[in-house]
C-alpha cells in the first residue's frame, strides 16, 4: 500500500479558499480536505487535479506532523456551569478514545482578529470543537487548510457544510410557551437573543408557532431583542413592565435573561409568580437556586458535548459522517416561577 501524500498548508497570500478550489476542481469541499490532509479514498486522477490547483493557488506541501491525540475546545464567553457540562461530555468520549483535551476561551481575544486561530495552529490538535463561538467561515477555512477538522456545537451562525451539534431550540420554546398558554396567559412578553443568532431565531419562531396554534395574536410591542445576559434581561424586562398594559408572563431567550427579569420584577414591586410568570432556557445550576426556582427549558449540554466529541474523533480519523447536523431533545422543567395570571 503506497504512503499517503503529505498534507498541504496555505502560504500567506493564498488567493482562494478551499471551497473555491473545490468548485474549480469539480469536486466537493470534503474531497479537497482529504487531499489537504493526505487521506485515502480518492482516485489518483482526482488527487492530481486537486493537487495542481492547490499548488497554483498558494498551497504547499508540508512535512508530515507528529500524530496528535488531542482535542481542542473553543469557548466564546460561555457560562461556567454550561461549559463544565459540555466538557464533562467531551471527557467521556476523549477518555474512551485515549485522547487528551483542553480548552481556549476566545472572548477576550475577539478584538485582536484571528490570533486565537494561530494559537490552535501551533498546538496542532487532532480536531477543534467550537462551542457557541463566533467562529467564521474564514476561521473554518484556515483550520481546514491546516488539516484540522472543525465541529461546531450550538453555532451562532450558518457555517454551511460544517458538522454541527445543537438542541431542539424551536420545540423547546414552543413547549415553554404552550405551558404559559395552558396556564391562561395571553399577554406574553418575549426577550429574545441577538437577531442574527441561529438559536435565538429558532426559539422566537417556536414562541410564535405556539401562539399561532392557540389563536393568540403575537404582540410585537411585547418583543425585545438583546444579548443573552443578566443586565439585558433586567433592562429589557423593565421596558415591558413599565408599559400601560404590561405582560403577565415573560419567555426568555436564556436563563441569564430570566434572572434579569427577576430583578426587574423586584424593582417594579411585582411578585413572581403571583403577578408575573417567568420562563428561561438552558437550565443552568442557578435556575434551581433562585426564589422561586425558575421554570426553564433544559438543554442536554453533556450529551451535546459527547456528540460533538464523537464527530471530532471520527473526522480526525478521516471518516465522513453520515449526517452533518444533529439536534438533541430539550425538556421543559416546570418549577415555581410560573402560575395562572392574577
């Protein structure tokens, strides 16, 4: 059996992306990735055609790197309890595969451009798992050009063919809103996440779908978009509670926003749930500790981490996954923050 060719790396100034190379060669991006990484499963004719294009457009062969058994996890401002659950799931898979793993927090590096990617290139992990990260197509192309597979866990934007793991955001928000409707609420406020965020859009669509199915008009005056933060939850909720006809319940984009609503209710002199019902999303540890305990939608973060790690291990071994997107089920957890409207 002949030895696979050494992988390629992009020289500075390379003018075309991997996707563009694939289009010129008349093949898929994963096929170009196989050539870049020196993997088998490609005809010699196709390999030669792709290699010629790679050479012509700023890629060069590199010395084969030492085989690595390390997974790198990239976080972007994740809440510690969520990050720990994700890492717990990754640990199970990594341990079973006798692989090591580490993490990189990139929020503080965001203003310095793609330097965090350079740090990953130095480490040369077997694969990268990006968790709720503002990773871009350019980042993906850089990793791919250096033979490092990428898996996105709960991506904030569409990365096209990138393998990704998420949860059922739409149905989770649908069930949360149905719960409020079943309690008798009709004036339901909504705190959504950033308008461009995929999960925020899915959750907002789930709220709308539940209200449409119940024949309850969706009042855009009761919708606010903001960051997934305590401060935004507090400030946006105060706007809603100061209206002449405030909502009797609020569905939040995540638990941090919901905890902000608790503070807004305190400032407005309202009791939860007697005068205002609140529903969150995520089920972080703090959700069960506040008073009253928060009704929320639980995301299976450990299982999501494990699924992402399984994808990463497979991609690092040169395997092509049968599916590029997996969504794990969410669960509505009813606690003390919801009740029928006064």
